[in-house]
C-alpha cells in the first residue's frame, strides 16, 4: 500500500506460536481406548464360548 507521500508501507502479519499439542498427543489415548474396548469384546466372546461349551 502506498501513502500520499510516496512511501510504501509493508503489511505484515504477526507470527504466533500455537500452544496446542501435536495431533499425535490426542490420537494415542483414542487408540488405547479402542484397543481396550476390542480386548474387552474378545474376552466376553471367549468367555461366552467357554461357558456355552462347558454347559453343553
């Protein structure tokens, strides 16, 4: 942009650092929760099959 005196003003944007953690920090708890739910489901399924097999 130029002003009436002929000088040019440079428009700059301030650089700000984000205080957020990287996305990997949020993904790990989610992956662990999914793994825990999967393990729980497998455990229930195996116990169901064993109970069904032992009771005839």
